[in-house]
C-alpha cells in the first residue's frame, strides 16, 4: 500500500461548484440582507463564532424557522453548561420536515437483506406519520412521554420517530443487534410509555429472531403501557408472547387525509435521548433539544453537506448510532434519504457501491474503517459501477488516514469531494467537517463547523496552531446536551465534559489545527501513547500498521510500569489465511519507526483472534489497557455494549499470563 503524505492537495472545487453551493447562497444572502461581506470560509467561520447571537439569529431568519411566539434572546448567556437558546420560542421538529411535502420525488429509498429496494413518497410518509400519531395519542402518549424503539434501519423507524416528535414526546432507539441487557440498561433509565419493535433482523444472510428478547425487555420496563410490533423479518411473525401489542399495519391504517397535529414545545425541550456506548458502565442518557437539533442539522446538512432537493443522501448506520438521527435530518433539506439494513460487507464489500449505483446516490456516508477495508481488498468501484451521480464521500467514526483519501480519488472518482468529519453522540453532529468551497488535503478535515468555536488546547489551557492538543469548544453550541436524564444536580454532565477546563467543553479527542485552518484528529486523548515524553495519537500508529498488507486491523495500548517508563503491546488481527511471522513483525516495526518515531515501536506484537469493539464499531483501547493493568473485566467494561464480547477472553488470559510471569 503506497503511502500518501498528510497535507497533499488532492482536489479543488471548480468555480461553478462554489457558486452553486448552498453556503455561497447564504454568504450572498448575508451580503444583501445584513451588509456582511466575507472573502472566504474562514472569515465567515470567525464571524460565526465571535458573534454567536448574530450568526444563529441569521440562521433563524434564513431557514424561516416556524415558531409559536417570538424568542426574547438568541442566547441567555455564554456560560457552559447552562446556556439556553431562543428562549420564549415554541417549535416542532416534525413540522419542519413536512413544511414542503408536496414533492414529486421519494422521501425515502430503503433496502435491506430482507427487503428489495423500494421508494416511500412524501405523501405516504406524511400519511403514515399522521396515522401513527393518532395511534400514539390513543395509547396515551403526550408531550414529554418517552417512546422507545428496538428497530432496524427501515422506513417504519423514521415514521415512528417523526410521529413521536410531532407530539412533543421524547424518542430513543436501539438496534436489534443489541443484546437484552444493553437495551434494558438504556431504556429502563428513561421509563418509556410505549415501545416499538421488530420481530428480528437478518445479517450476513442469517436470521435472528428477537421476540424472546423483546419479551424480556418488556418485563424489565414497568412503565411500559403498550408495544407496537413491526413484522420485519417474517411477515407472519407471531407476537403472542408479548403484552399489549398493536401490529404496525393497524397502527398506521387510520384512513386517508388525516392531518398531522404539531405540538409546539419550548425550543429547549427534549427531542430525543441518545446513549453513549456504555463500555465502562451504564450508558449515559444524553438529552438534546428539539430546537438545538433542528438548528444544527439545518446548518450542518445544508451548508456542510451541501444537501438540497436534488440529493440522495446515504449513511451506513444502525438506529443505535447517532448517524441514524443525522441521516433522518437530511429530510429537513428536502433530500431523499437512503436507508440500508444489513451487513455492508455481505456478500462482499462491493455491496454498498452497487447500492450507490442503483439509487443514484449523491452523498455516500460511511466509516473510515469501511474505506480502509475496501482499500485493503484492492477494490476499484469505478471500474464496476456507474457512480456518475456521486459528488461526495463523507466519513466518520474514526480518523480517515491520508491513504484512504487517496484511494477514493484513485479508485472511485477523480472529481469527488471527500469530507472527513469528527463530532459525536454528545452533540449529534460534527464539530469539524467538510464544506464544498474548500480544497481537500489528504488526512485533513476541511474546516471547523460554522458556529462551533473549536480550539486545540495545550496542557496550560491555551490554544495552539500546528500543535496537537485537546479538542475543546470554548463557546456554547445549540445541540449540546440540555442535560443527562436523571442527573438532577448536573454532576455527571459536568464530569463528562467540564472537569478539566472549567467552563469549557473538553471533547476527549486529540486535535491539530493547521495554519491553513484545516484540522487533523489523532484519536482519543485518553488513549494516547506516551514514550519518552513524546505523545502520539493511536490513529498514527494504526495508519503505519495499515501499510502492512497482511494485517486486517490492530489495537495498541500504553501501560505505565511505575518507573517512569511504559510497556506498549500491539495486538494485530491478521487477514484470513495469514500468520504473524517474524518478518511481518519486523515490517510492522519498520513502518512505525519510519512513519511515527523509533520511540513508538511497540514493546511486543501479538496476533489475536478478534479485537473488541463497541456495537458502533469503535475499538476498546481504554478497557483493554485497564484489563492488562490487572483490573477485573466486569469493573472496566460493560460486555453488553460490545459487538463481540468473547473477544475479551484473549486479553483476560493474556493479563493473567503476564501477571504469572512477573
């Protein structure tokens, strides 16, 4: 695999592309209506973070936000946490989805391992949302009640969310590949009134019936009054073992021409509860507001994803990851959203590229790991598929290495806008992302998002340029959590974000802001490798290891030895049919020595049968580190939060053997 230098210029937008972009339209609007003139993106960004009230107030006007009552102030204060936005206004998220519903194009294209590709019209989406709203009302759902969903990434899930939000009720979802306890750990915290569920799902061609698990979940939710069941895996699914069940077809079959009622709620009322991965305890119930999410998703998807009614917007996700919520937000722009449920690598990794061709996809949202996997398998999608509609590939989940950027241009399309993004469940968006009017440099995220005052702080709490530091947010942001559920005194929220730099959001990632105003993410700051006083992000190690073709994936941890030094084992997952030989070990060490530094060559290298990952596909660096330091596995990781809990067995045994040899 050829190495690509970080910062290599790979693409520049044409003048036409810039002029046609949504952000140019906004800049022209500012010039015409506000007498504000900006020469480039960075000057616009700087104004947006220095003049928060003016910026977000301009978006209220630009997007013609529909509200009952006028807001008194855009922002009550700049104090974090505790700042409130657009106080006095009353809005409804779902109302903004349907305010232009007379579109003669699909609202949703969906397909899965169970279902053939089909299209859902805007009219059908509206009618089924209105019918389900009526059903939820009959079941007693009111403003503030919780509706939870154990559902696949299918169109019914979108209907269910929109109906819930239309009532001012609070949504939360989990994917059906989550195990019993991990779902209970989430849903029980928020005391739901209604649950929506599928009967099962299909993954890699194998069927998984979930009705017994749903029965167990029901038994642990004493506040649950009713369950709406979707026969997804089996059209004739038997739900007899469940209590108080309404079948989906009945729930959305209230007749034609029912009108949606929109419950207007205060701007800062809750829209949904998202949960952290819960790797080290019960997942954190992160509550975000109707208004904050509405404003942020309109901004991010209109300006940074450049979506409009002509787009077909896809992101590979499940309902257990915030990217599902973000994908649904594409409907705010009038785009057609594309849903896929199943294994993106089944029957092979060409599957999503085939989907891109079949749906005339314009925006392909995926993870860095998927692009890296395609690269390692030497796929050349442009030779097999018609990707003429594709204008953008967006990537998140982990840092996309420079080689991943280069692979897209070499093997997908030359005229392609690559937008790597970094944010999180905590804000249900990206802080650092793309914009269509800027060039693309290998390994670099194009820009800090409008209205997000992101800095890279050194240990003294000072911002730096061209240096790796802590990613912080120094001013309030609308989609920040309004609170954690059941965190009455706010202590858990404070501990999560504000205990390092008082009054400043510390996100937990390592960031470098370049003198070109681009950004590079180096992985989690609490997983950094510190050898001889030189710190390096784990993503840099993984990038070097990825250069060795025999390696499928890797995980490294840095374990202090108590004497001022540390032990750094590297665990590698070999490609199928490959074995870890001394030659391969030397190749790995050579790549790390050359690309990182001689100090960061691992102490030892081990082949593992699997690497532990969360249900959302993130590596468990910190829990593995703690296990190797002698901590009990039950104390450092919630195994229900893992997609492959048995993978921990290797590390538990490894720690035991290491202890015995001391």
